[in-house]
């Protein structure tokens, strides 16, 4: 059975205009039919089909990481998530992506320090 989807945020005027378009195009004033046909037409356009995005992996490919933060950092992330209307995980992911994008080249010293165990001082 097909799944139902809802579209939110359309004003009464927009819905009325869409009903008129649907009536002219399909003989029924159904916004649902209009949306369905428009979405199906997009699937038939090869240029609009998404490529394999490198960041959108299968959920099984994602690995969970736990980070313990001071209360002030957690508070900052909560406020940032609220401002962006997202989750704390989204905020953390965005910060990490931004950092990696700005520091994508590791130096030889940084790579060497990651592969060597820390030195013990006597």
C-alpha cells in the first residue's frame, strides 16, 4: 500500500491557486494529484536524479561516537541546535564537517603522532 505524505506550510491562497492549476491541468481540483504528477515527472527526468552522495551513507555504515563534554559546551550545543531548529547531533556533525573542511590536510607530524604511542617521561 502506498504511503501517505503531508505537505505543510502552504497558505490558503497558495492552496486555492494550486487547486485551480490542478483543475485546469487534470480536470480535478486535487492538490494531491497535482503534487503526485509533478513528483512523478521529476523521477522521469534523468538530470534530476541524485548521484550517489558521498555524505549520505547507509545507516549501517555510520558509527556511533560518544563525547563527554563540560556543561558549558553542552549548553552551547543545545542553544545552537535550538537556533538552527535541529538536534544536538546535527549541530555537532555540522561543527565537525566545518572543521574537517577547513583542516582537511593533515601534516606529516600530525599523522605520525597518531600512529605512535605517547612517550613516557621518566
